[in-house]
C-alpha cells in the first residue's frame, strides 16, 4: 500500500465542486512537507489565537482551510518569540483540526503529520479498502471522523466521494453514477460511511439495495433497530461499527461482521498500536460496567483548549480515562455502554440518561434515539429531552413511552420532553 498515486488530488472528492477543490488542495498539502489546520466553516472567538499559536508550533508554513471556500497560507514564526519561552518544542510538520464540541467544549487537536499518516495506513488496512468498491462518505470531512476517511483513502490510493447528508441523498446517487461512468465495464459494490443519525436517510435512499455491501458507522451509538432495518433493506450488507476519540487518532477500535451478529454497543477490538481496557469496576467479573481506558501510539501530540491561549501536551503513550463506560464480555469483546457523565438533576432527583435510553429504546423501538438535556426553569435543574426517529413499531404518541418511564421515574416522567422527529439535526460528531 503506497502513499499516494500521481492523481492523488482527485482521490478524495465531493459532489459539490467548491468542496471538491478544497479537498484536492488539502490532499496536496497533506502529502507535501507543510503543516495544515482544518478550521470550522464558522469563525469563532479564539480562531486567530489558534492560528498564531500553530505558526509558533510548526517549522513549516501553515496552510489553513475550512474544506469549503476559505484557505490561506501563513508563514512559520518559530523563533520569533524565542523558543525558550515555549512549553513544547516546535514540530517540523503538523496537522491540526477541531473537535465538533458534540461532547464538550471544542478543542483544537494537534498531531505530528507522520503520526496521522501511519494511523491512516492502519485504518486502511483494517477496513480492507479496495478500489473494487465504490466508496461514498456522508460525514462532514472537516472533523475527526471525516478527516480519518480522507487520510486513509489518500494513503491507500482508493477513491472516495463525499456527499451531503440531506433527505433523499441525491449526492449518493450522483457519486455512484459518476463512479459507474468512470469504470463502465464493471458493476461495483457500494460502501458507505455514515453517522448513526444518517440511518433514516440510507433506508430511503434511491440506490440499488443489492449493490450496497458495506456500511461503516462511527460518531455515535447505532441502535439495534437501525441495524436490523439496514439488514432488511440491504440483504448483502456487512456492517462495520467503529469507536474513536478525536484526541486519540481518532480511530480506536473496529467491529466488523454480519448485522445479525451485532449487539448494540459492540465496538470490537482495538486497532494495532491501540489498547483498551475497562477499569474502576466494583468486581473483575465479565459484563461488569466500568470506565473505558485507552492508550494509543497515534494519540494527539498537543492540544489547544478554549480559550486557546496556551498549548498542552498530549497523552503520548500513556493511558487515558475516557468519558465512556463499557463492559468486556467473556470472549474479550468490548461493548460501549454510554457516557459516564450521564446523570442529570431533574427536580432535585438524579436521573441516569443511560437508563432513560434503555427504557425508551424498549418501549419505542426507534430507528434513531438521542437523549440530551436542556436547562430547567430552576437554576441547576435539567430537563431530559428525548428525540425519536420513529421505527415501524414506534407508538404514534408519547403516552406509552411516558408510561414506561413512569414505572421507573414516577411523576418525574411528566417533565421529560419527548419529541418525534423525521431526522435528527445534531452537531456532527468529531469522532
């Protein structure tokens, strides 16, 4: 598996011309000696500080892009303020991007370029990327999940086309049509990268179901109901469920197999160079819930956290206690069991959103379920917000769901904000 082909600038495309050009520019910079900052489309307080700081951290010029309409090149200023004043030594070349903020305040994570290249090769090998398939990606390319798709396809030499995740998925159809025209003597299978909230879009997409043979999922928890519906819609499907953290490479583990064998939360085995274990358990028995602890040779080298006034060192090869909880089954496989920071204060009572999720999933059998919170009218109080993309067995009204919650939470169930939506409008995950 070589680094890139001569036509690398067109290996990664988008169905929108402007974004496709931006991706080609990123590809050239990624494979050259310079440094890259992938910034959000919307400017934010602190962006100038981030760019100034990264110019001090990189010996090579810094290429800044939002993978859309904005790009600029900034000279390195290493040494202009005296290297002795810096807490961390500058890097030769770096790649920096932002977490989405979907699980906290946005951060700018900074990697040695060679680390991302090595990690991309591991991902490409683990996913068995091959130009015998057509690859289409629905996640936005500028966050960790999307960028890992970009980088792994660049290093493998296997083309991928990004498309906007809008109702009907016209970009998916356009990408497949273009790929078919480029290789007219073959009818290739289709592989799709997606987020959990994209499942309703995939189920209604105008695509030959016999040709979709792989779906890669990351950036959140996919429900067992969604997987079952995908298997019905795409009879030849092989599912790949991935777990990651923007700060840790980002890919950490991969589960791959027949959708019929999938159990909700399964994230499989750690990638080569990465380790996972479950710690802080009351007992050492299998199936005991504990905090997920990860160590990765591909972890970020440094990070800028809001308000972006200083740079902190990354974890290196040290273990990191994540905000996720998990269980290890008797066969050694890992099952993600939610987040550790999932307890809310609702009218003075602690409510665990993981339990809310279990109850609603059983009562509603949704395609997609998102549990979040909003501030209550009383300071320090929270209101659980339950967003449901209905499945075929989902009740038409909230009553049965609220009654199921009442059996566990009593009168508090009346405070829950239950919403039925056609599709979730969520921040795209940075994982």
